[in-house]
């Protein structure tokens, strides 16, 4: 399917595993953020415009108190919680398989009866123990192109070019440094491995001469605002 601004969209056929939830009246979304929250806003707007029928945002969680996304949630009277995130070193030294922050987050998601959790600009890595609680109920927006199964180190773009898969920190900078002509964004199910997991949908974005990390990220975000809405619609 082609996007209106020339982006290439691909939608994956994901098994509908959650029959019980599919017939339930309202699907309750939890949105995890760390910053601006423009993708949270895209979901808020889509729900307001009835583009996500039967869905509501039950809870927003931010690991940063100064994340602007908190204000976006408050403006809509959506429950929002600041949850300071434990340092990885503290967790590792405790010997636990899940961090104290993850235990709190798990309790919050249960308390607010969240059906599907969306990492929308969430900049913290989860432990395998946390992830394994939410098979196909935890999804992530990753500002680079991931292969269908979410694993592997190369991706073939729509024009047949093979490019590296960018994961981890500063993936937009990584794409610019690699000199690729196309990058994009992928919405995928979260697996224990970082930035890996079956792709729900993704979009390509052309890199233009003179692009900076900021200019490219801005164009990727514009695409993501549609991608996240369509992906959430088909993900559950
Ligand atoms: C998005 O580009 C997302 O892909 C990445 O962080 C950015 C978040 O943007 N993980 P925002 O906070 O939704 O504006």
C-alpha cells in the first residue's frame, strides 16, 4: 500500500491471536513515553476522530518528569504517571530477573486494565522477564527499518537495495553515517532482544542531500504519526 506523500507502506498479516479481546467492547491502550509524545498525540487525535474505534488510552507512563508528552496526556485528562526508571546497574546487582521499576510498571498496567502497551518514544530497555509477560501485547515504534521477523542484520528496501539494520541508540545518526539513501520506521512486537520482533507495519523515508539528524527525524516522525495509528488498529 502506498502512502500519500510517496512513502512506501507495508502491512503484515499478523495472526489474530486475541479472539477474546477482539470481541470485547473497549481495547485499553497503555502508552509509554520518554519525551515529546508526538506519537502519543497522534493516537489521541486518531481516537478523537474515531479512527481507532473501540479503543481508548487507559494510561500514559513516562520515565521522565519533564517529558512534554505528560502535558499532552493531562490536557486530555488521560491518567498519566511519572515512573522513575531504575538504573540497569542497580537491577543487575540486586540479582532479580526484573527491575523494581518493571514490577511497578507491571502493577500499573494491570491496575489500569491495559490490553495493549505501546512504546512510543520510550527510551528504556526491558528485561526478558518483563517482556515475556506480554506476548503480542507490547509493541514498539523504532525509527529505522526492521526485517519482517525483526531479526537479522540486513533489510532490503522497496527498490531492492540491501541496507544494514540499525538498532540501539541514535539509529537516525547511524543511518546518516552509513550513507544509505532510505531509512524509515517500523512498528513491531517487542521481544527480549533489543529492537527485534515481528514487524506489524513499517514505512520507508528517503534521505535527502543535506539532511541532518534533526531534519530526518522530523520527516520520520511525520510518517510515524500515521504508521502508529494504522499499526495499532491492526495489531490486536
Ligand atoms: C520516535 O521517532 C520513535 O520512533 C522513537 O522516538 C521518537 C519519539 O517521538 N523511538 P515522540 O516522543 O513520539 O515525539
